[in-house]
C-alpha cells in the first residue's frame, strides 16, 4: 500500500514539474485589441471552424499586420516547438484521469502551423525572420517544424531568396510533405531559375502526388523562365485520370496544376482541350500542408 502511495506521489511530482516547465514564465507578447498574439493565432489552427478568407481569419490577419515585426520572436519560437515524449505522456495521463480540465493543451505541431500561417499576413515584412528560419531548419527539429518553416518562407515570398539552397536540398527529403512544401516554396520565391527549374522538372517524376503538384505549381510561377519544362509538363497532363469512389484524386489535382503551369509559361502553347481534359472544379490548395 505504501509503495502505491509513493508511486502516486512520484507521478504527481513529475506531472507538476512537467506542467510547470511547460507553462514556464510567460513571455511578453504583442497585443492587439486587448488580445495577445497567441490568442489571435488560434484562428489559424487547422481544426478551427474559420477557413482562410473567412471574416474571422481576415480579422486575425489584420491583427497580425498591426502587431507587425514584433510578432517575429514568438513566431520563431512557436515554429520550432516540439512536444517531448514525457510531456505527451503526462498530458495523456492527466486527461485520462480528469486532471487537465483547466489546461488548454495545444500540440506543438499545431503551434508550428499557427506560426507559419501568420507569415501569410506579414508577407515580405517577415523577411527579417529568414536568417533565423534558415538556421533553425538544419537544427534537430521535427518534420512538422520543417514543413512549417518551408510554408513560412513561401509566404514571405521573394524576400526569402537566401533560403533557396536549403529548399533545393529539402526537395529530395525522405519525408514527402517536407519535399512538397519545399518545392512549393521555390515557386513562391521564384528566383534563381537556373538552379530551381532543373530541380523542379526532376520533381515532376516524384512518387508523391503532392510533391508533383507542388513542382508543377512552382514551374508555373517561374513563367517564361521555365520553358525547358514544357515537355515534361505536357506529358504530365497526359497521365490517365485516377478516380476513387467518385472522389477526384490528388493525381488529377496535379494534372490540373500542370495545365495551369503550361498556360503561365507560354499561353500560346496548344494545351489539352476541355473535352480531352475536363475541369472537375477541384480547387488546388494554397499550400501542400493544408489538405494533409
């Protein structure tokens, strides 16, 4: 009996230590409309009821723009946040035994995405974060953090040009989502075509459809600088359509993106006709991270 009491006390002490370390000293945050930054960022949670371009999302964007570059230190911390196994075990134990009702636990992977999406609002004003994002990318971080960093660089846009070398490397990463996001970001930055276009053409043969979609999108963003991709993109539009239970597959989305890329590279090229390649009204995502 005594041993059980000791074990229970030990578990509680460990839980207390982890929760205290997790909560930690509250850092100063920029505030807009009486709400701190991290509360505004909850609108960007992938499970939020508010989608991009919704009134709530637009309000959050405006708040982030108002706080401006003061957001960057906290965004950098959040984008590389990681949950330790001990922390996850403690949270699971606390939730199972009803001890975490007052703790608003947000997984680190969600924090990563929330932070990256703030750069949509900041745009090129987030360029001051690029050196830190590049540096932390090569640190020991999770695939979720890497994907979020790539998204942040994509939304910063051309001002993230210094990140091109790491994105070219990431285009062959073993994680398909990391590859896809890196390829997409190369298109949003659309600089140094002599380096990026050959890499993107090669990625059109990737085994992952999201990566192929991202490569096609990126080539379209390079416009006339990607003329050498015309043959590969045309071949991509001729791949047979795969449907599954009436749901249009990612393969078709990639084919549609290849068709759009051909129009951007050279609108005078005879693209497949609508009869040969029907438009199913399938939206292409703003980033490969969104639908995953």
